[in-house]
């Protein structure tokens, strides 16, 4: 995987955001794959400033929301969101 800049990720995200509704279901699945790759790129970044950390978090949130929208459009159930509290249950 070739490293991307935040600007590259934003450009790709904006492009997918603009076109995914007009895509075929196969193209939407490709969009999901590309969005997943963008999340991987963000995970590999090492921000040098608090502003960069904030920008990465913002982009991650936008990508995750878009992925959920596409998955719902494709009738794919978005994965459940687990929190640490879900794992800290005591038996009755």
C-alpha cells in the first residue's frame, strides 16, 4: 500500500462521497473496499501535532459514516459497535 497524505485521503473521500449513490452495487462494494483502505492509511499515520490528530479523527469519522450509508444502501448490516462496557457485564 502506497502511503497517502491527508490531502490525498480527503480528495478520494470527497470523490466517493460525490459518486457512490450513482454507482452500481458492484461499484459500491469497490467504494467500500477503497474506504476501508483509507481507514488503514489513517491508522498508519503518525500525527505530529494535535491539529493533525484532530484532522485524522475527523476524516476517520466521515469515512465510517459513509461506509455505514453505503452498507445500508446495499442491505448489508453495519457491524455492531461494541464498547468496553459491553464486555464488563457480571453474571446475575
